[in-house]
C-alpha cells in the first residue's frame, strides 16, 4: 500500500515537473513574441503644395487735414469717390469695394504734447478692396500713385494698411495631402526596415500634424505654401 502511494506521488511529481517545464517554455515563447511584436519604428511624412491665394484684402488709406470739420468730411467723401471711380474703371466691381467711416483726430482736444500743426483736424479714411480678382488687383497696386496726382495722400507704411492674401481651399486639398504624407512616411519606414533586415508591419499609432499656410516668400505673398507632417509608428518583425 505504501509502495503504491509512493509510486502515485512520484508520477504526480513528474507530471508537475513536466507541466511546469512546458508552461515555462510557453511563457518564454510568448514573452519573445510579445517583445518581438513591440519592436517599432517612428517616421515622419511630409507633404507640400504651392497654390495661389483665393482672396486679396487691399486697404487703401489716405489722410486729410483741415481746420473746418465740415470741409474735412466733404473732402474725405470726394477723395473716396475718386478712389472708387479708379477701381471701378479698372475692372473691379462695387461688391469688391467697402468704405469705413473716417477716423477724425482733433489736435486741440489732446491733453499732451504741443500742437505744432497749422490744422486742427486730421482724418484717416480707408477704402478696402476685398476681391477674388487677385491678378487684377495686383496690376492696380503699382498704379496707386495715379491717385496722388489727384491730390490724395495715400498712406503706404501703416501696419493696418498691409495687403493680405487668403487661401480658403484647405478642405479641398486635405485628403490628397494627408494621403501623400502617409505614403512618404511609409516609404521612409520601408527603407529603415530593409536596412535593418526587418519586415514592416501594421501601423501602431499615427498622428496628423497641423496644416500650415505661409507665403512662399516676401516678394510673392499671393502664392501660398501649404504644408503638413504626419507622424506614424509601424511595427517591425524579423
């Protein structure tokens, strides 16, 4: 009876040992597979396009001075009409032109400094062109001096009078650019995998960078450079 019990215990112990060895082998193999599966490479893919802007915003500012406020307003209106006529005569439409109320400054009401000017009132008037006819507007810009010959003092160094170009077709080109950035990222990842004698696997994670829209250069602000960078992490395997 004792001998039979000992034999059973020995068989049970042997089974436990074999089971533990098998479990250890399975766990070791699983650990190796997990470690191998966790190998990855992170790459970036760039996509760029240069496209013309869609809208131009061209503020035309001029200044006036007078001691009579009524005359100042009247002269401002006359100069505004001259600018409007110049723009319409050269191909722009009424929908392209907007006029803001003049900004009036009363020198005698200032509580600081000494007023050395012979005029009490000054006015700054802005006529704004907001148009899709970018080429036509750019043709008119160098000709703005023609208004100076009509006695209109055009301001050209004011920050508020800076011309702006807007690109608003981003949603139309987003899918194409994201696809291009992804393809470029995959090409880089494939090169890395080949160089390291690995196989490129599925995407582990991906993030799309923000789109940036900038002027191509200071001399061509109407040409926009659109750029996006996608960051993608791929699994690697031997």
